[in-house]
């Protein structure tokens, strides 16, 4: 039993890190997953993501179709990552030590940490730009003000983040509805602009637009169980899945389609300047909405980045890891006034290619061990997970299509289409399934060769993780 009963206390610093959450501390309802993922994605970054299909040269109709397809499929995987949280009681990556081995978890946690701290930096630039639009603040003072509030949220932790998400989903939802109405008022202009490109279609760009919407959803999968691990273990997975799915799907389709409509008007200035022009008299409330919308997503980036540090084996309390993550993120954008934000964003998008094959292995392991004869008792220690992950990454490289790298097959044969996410998931899952069956059939002979790497894992008690408490 824990020394301090945390349970549903909001104004108390969360006392747990990456160790399994005790039964007596489990609390919450599946509906919380709706407001959490709704609030996280209810931001102007999601809106701007919807711009891309139109910017690739697609007509408005095809851009919207790509948004729908990418989000419908991607949100399903995010919801799966969230749905298994109550059973694991831990963050996904440290809970997968049996699947990837101790060293594999450290490496994956490092990638997760870089993702979180990087997106924190990118979003900070956007929020600082917005704050400077309405207040006469210097860049660094605006950065300090936003970071101070965000760090406070992340330090309090799990319950505070969920409470914030609940209220923010209501407040920001109303404000974004108003912004939607203003944008739709320009619909005749939008449709007239879109009509000039009504016949524009490229299969390669269409697939690329689907891949971007898909990857935006699955980019949250490594932190999917961070915010569901306190739920009671006996809560039906279907309820958690459905709440997470609807929360993320509805807001992303809504705002990305809004972004596509907005992009059809043409953007000849920076994001905040264009935003001000679009909103007109509602500019100040709209920019306040932008600032508010960044807090939930940045708080989760700091919180989950701190958990990733703990999973890397860094010996510190959870709230200290959150502080360290926030400070490092702020330092990334404190020099150069955010001028490198676009380059760094492209780097992060390239780095995120690891998520698809990792997720395929994790989900395959979770849902196969109880169905594959002999697999549940196997002591696979990471070699199969790592091999499957590497195979998925390797097969995807020629098919990648990003601002920093375009694979030869994507460039020469697919018209710039990016199918790497889908291909890497299929290959990693297939390879892992074969290796898991092989290990289950061969029994302890293979397992004993590499069992020295095994510490905890998906479906076990995560032994060895209890040292990282707040």
C-alpha cells in the first residue's frame, strides 16, 4: 500500500512515477479519456496540420477525404494504446521490458523523451508568438511566463492534468466553435478559391496527406497509457478505447478540415499574422484561445517527457524529472527566438518514424500472448522485439517522404507518397508474430540464452521499477 493516498486529489503532487499503480490508488472513469484527448488535440497545431493537403496541391475535397481516412485509422491505434493502460498500470514503454529487453526500453525511452521535449519546444514557439501579439512582452519574458504556468501543471501531475483537460475542453471548445463560425462565414470565398483547383489530384500527394493525418494521431501512442494507467483494472477496454477514439477523432477531423478550408484562402504571411487577418475583430479572443490551447498539450509533453527520463533509468523524483524536461525544452527555444522551429519540427517528424514499428510490436505482444499457445509462459527477453522493430524501420526507409529525407522508392516510383508508416507496422507485427511463435514452440532453450536481459514486461508486474517515485 502507498504511504500517501493520492487517489483523486487534484492539488497534490502525484507520488507515483513509472512503477505499477497500486490497486487502492486506481480511480477514474472511461469518459475522462474523451476530455483528455479532446483537450490535447484541441489546439491550433491541429488546425495548421489540416493546411498541408491543400498546400500539397490537392483540391479541397481530396484534402478533406485524406484527413478523414488518416484520422479514422490513426485514432484507432491511439485508442488502443490508451485502452491497455488500466491493465498495465504503467506507461507503455517501461511496461514492455519483456518485449524489448532492458536496453531496448532505455533506447526507446530516449526516443520518446526527444519527441516530447522537441514538440514542447515547437509548441512553445507558437504560444510565445501568440502572447506577444496581445501583450508588449519580450520573447524571453513571454517564454518564462508560459513555461512557469505549464511547469506548475506538469509538476502536480496526473489528476491536475485530467482536471485541466476537462475544463479546457469546455472553454476552448466554445471558443473554437466561434472561430469555426467565423471561418465558415468565408465559405463562399473558400469555395470560389477551391473551384480554381477542382480537378487537382495526385495519388502520391493524396497518400502523403493521409500519412500525415495518420502519423499525427499515432505520434501520441508512446504516451497513450500515461493518462489511463490509474483507471481501475477491471474497466472494460472497449469503453476506454471508445472514449479515447471519439475524443481524438472528433477534434482532429473538425480542426483539420477547418484548416483545409482556411488554407484554401491562401496564406501569404506567418501563422499568427494570417490568423489575425482571418479572425478580424475576434483576433484578441482567438489568440487567447491559441495560448490556452497550448497548455494541455505542453503539460502532457513535460509530464510524459519526465516519465521517459525515469524509464531511461535516471534516478530522480517524478516532479523533478518534469521540471528538468520543461527547462530543457525552454532552453531549446530560448536562443534564436524560435527561428529554427520549422527545421526542428521537420527533424521531429523524421524521428517519429520509429513509432509505427514500435507500436506494432507492442500491440502484437499484448494481444498475442494470451491467444498464442505457449506464448504467455514464454520468457522472451527482447531479442524478438528488437529484431522486429529493426526490420520494420529498415523496410520503411526507402518509402519515407519528409522534408528532410525522401526515400528512393517514394521519390522515383510513388510520386512522393509516404507508405512507410503502414508498411513498417505490417512488417514489424508479422516478424514479431513469427518470432513469438518460434520462441513459444522451442520453449526455454531459446529463452535461457537471453533471459538475462528480461526485467518486467507487458502483462507482468514490472519488477524493478519501484524506485522512481515522487
